[in-house]
């Protein structure tokens, strides 16, 4: 029996049907959670006011990008629709 056949025989039948791309997403999610925990532990020692300022700055940049480009996720669409009335969007700017 070859090594590949021996390795494949040890995998349960239900797991063989799951595509490899799913396992890549699971692995990326696990690595992302580990990185998030490490980063949050490092940021725990930072001045809280500075941390709040950085988080607000990043959220503002992302929010304005969503409003201008209109590429927001589905869950943010109601808020972006409301805010788009006050800020310019890519489709509403007229060229002179």
C-alpha cells in the first residue's frame, strides 16, 4: 500500500467530502484569531486614550471609504445609506 493511500485511508469519509478551500478558510480564521489575541495583549499596555484615538481614526477612514465607494458590507448598508445623504459619493461628484 502506498503512502498516499495509507494517509487517505485514515481520513473519515465525511471529512473527505469537504473541499480543500474550506480548510484553508478555517486555517486562516484560526491564524487570524491568534493574531488578534496577540495584538490585543500587546495593546493592553498602551495608553487607552491613544488607543481610542487610533481605533476611531481607522473606523473613520473605513467608513468614509464605504460611503464614497459604496462597497460596504450588507449589514452596514442602512447606516451608509443614511450617511450618504450628507457626504459625497463616487457617483454623485460632477466633473467640471
